[in-house]
């Protein structure tokens, strides 16, 4: 099972981080994006990549970071949104008790 991750931002970099996390044996349990279709596409890709025994009900889809961060079962968030949102979302994630990874 490894670390239970949530990915915030399902664009190009979100996909890169999602693939890297799965390849490293971690589990992406949820994806959030203000564009729900983008979140859905990445969640569907993750459902293909992750063994079902790791995530019986599939990767969750949220249309806001706050909903993902409210999930106590998530250990850490990877913030993959444009730079102008980094500070606000990283602080919100840490206040929710998550470890945070973000890249400029
Ligand atoms: N380290 C690197 O080499 C590197 C390279 C490229 C990008 N980045 C970082 O990744 C960021 C994203 O790049 P990208 O190419 O994936 O961009 P992108 O436009 O493909 O994806 C960004 C996604 O974030 C979503 N989003 C925007 N604001 C949001 C919010 N407040 N809450 C939830 N979702 C939100 C958008 O809907 C979009 O799907 C960059 O701004 C930069 O910070 C790092």
C-alpha cells in the first residue's frame, strides 16, 4: 500500500507525478482538479495502472483541493497546479496534516 497520496492538479505534471508514485509502489487514492473532466481522466488512468487489491473502489475524483484534503485517509498531497496557487494549497494541505510535495 505504501503512502496514500492525493494529487491536486491533473494536468501534465500531475500525470508525471502520478506515474512516478505508482512506479515507486505508492497508492494514489484521489485526484482533485477544478476541471472535473481532467481529474476524471487521470483517475481513470490510475485505475488502469494500480492493482485492484490496492484500491478496491478506484481512485476518487474531487473538483476541489479542499475536498481531497478533508480525507483523513490520505497521508500526503502532491500539488501540481500553476505556481500562483502553490502557497495557498501547500499551507491548506499542511494544516490538514498532510505531507506535501510541490515543484516550481
Ligand atoms: N519541475 C518541473 O520541471 C515543472 C515543469 C512543469 C510544471 N511544473 C509545475 O507544475 C505546474 C503545473 O504544470 P502543468 O504543465 O501540469 O500545467 P497544466 O495546465 O497542464 O495543469 C494544471 C492543472 O491544475 C488545475 N488547477 C488549476 N488551479 C487549480 C486549483 N486551484 N485547484 C485544483 N486544480 C487546479 C488545472 O485545471 C489543470 O488541470 C506548473 O505551474 C509548475 O508549478 C514543474
